[in-house]
């Protein structure tokens, strides 16, 4: 498989000099990894790159930010949006006037760029950048490039377990490990370095789980009080939905996160039923077939009723 638009993008990279990069708001593992990997790929072609983002919020991904420049003083020849399904979700917004390059793997990507490299078949934007590096025959990529790509693939596939994990994905991971060696340390750094409070909130999520729609849906919630009491920010809830997946017989699992006047939903499917349409029916909805997010206007109780009403007829 070749990446559509790969040659056009290489021409842009060769022709231009200075690149400003951004990913989606509240970057996850794939977003930080893509920022790091793309920066290092551009540098291997002798280009300059800087990143829009708040390194202080990278936390378990902070090892990926060490080689990045956050000095966003222009002018820039091109702007690269990574892992971002729509223009409105680009952290900091796209630089006005700059040539806009959209590199992503979200199926609902609306092709907002001057050049769009969108591959929903790939597990992650990191895997897409890995493919580009191969097609471009990039040379002298540092170890950190491999580390970044592996991290992005690993986190977006739930440790190579979700349905977006293809044999090609595992082939990429395998090739990367010939450079990186043992992945155990990386795994520990990302998954086993949570603060006690972040582990505790996961415990609360698990202890509150309940079933709906004949056990096909698993729901749980986090209140604003929880967040205050444990001193957590929304970033601390990344991955908190994952434990709900373990319930046998369920197809969809949803974590409801209370906000002021609204509830943010993390919506996941085990891989049989697409949840993207449900997310899109709500505010700020978007994502992939089997992992999406959206905002419900109302209380936790109202959100739960609305979720059950929607899925009752469809499951
Ligand atoms: Mn991604």
C-alpha cells in the first residue's frame, strides 16, 4: 500500500524550509508522537520545525517533547496539522495564510488542507508518518524517531489489541523494534507511571459501572466533585474509560464526564458496532468508528437517559 499524496507532500517538504506543526486539542499519545516523529522526519531532510503545544501537559509523553522547539515565531512556509479531523480542532488554530497540510487517519476527516494526506486504514497518524519515512527513503533518522512512532502506534491501538491493528501495523512495530530493542521500559513509562489519584479515579469509574440494553452497553461516570476532591484535570482522565471494556457480553462502553452544564462522553466500541454516528449526532462529536467523543448538553442523568434511548432501538 502506498500513501496517497505522499509524492506531492515530499515535493512540498523539499521545496519549503520552515514548518509549523500542531495536533488536536488535549493531545493524546498519537498526537504527541506524531508531532515528535514529523519534526524528526523534517529535520532529517534539513528542515526547521516548531510545534504549537504545551509541553508541561505532555506528562507521561514528556520524553517525546524534549527534542521539540516550541518557539512558534514566524514566518512559516507551511503549517502541518497532525491527527486532526477538522480545522476547528487544531490546537492554537492553523496559521493564517500559510500553506496548510493535513496529515491524519480519522475517517471523518473533512479534507480541510491545501494538501490532504488522510489514511483511515492506518492505526494511527504515527503509522502514517512511518510509511512516509519509508516511501521518502529518509536517512539518518534518530532513535527518538523510532521511539515516537512506536509510542503513537502502541497507544492508538490499545497495545496492539484494537481492531485497527493490522498485520501491516505489527510489521511496522516489528521493524521499529529491530532498532529500539526491548519495549518493556517504554510500556512502563507510559502505562505504569500514573499518580495515585489517577489510579483512584479509575477505581471509582470501575466501581460505578452499570449495564443497559441487555448488557450490551456499559456506562460509568466521573463527577465534578470527584475531580475537585482528587485534584484532577480533564487530561487525567485519558484512558479512564478503558477498564470498562472488560465486561463480558458488552459491545459499547461509555464514560460520562460531568462538566458545568454539560457531559463529555468517551465512547468506545469493542469493534462490531460503529459509534461514530452516535458521536456525530451530539455536539462536538467526532472520532473513529470504534473510538469517538462528544459533548452532551445537560446533566449526567439526562446524558444517561439519552444514551440508553439512542441505543435501545439500535442494539
Ligand atoms: Mn490518532
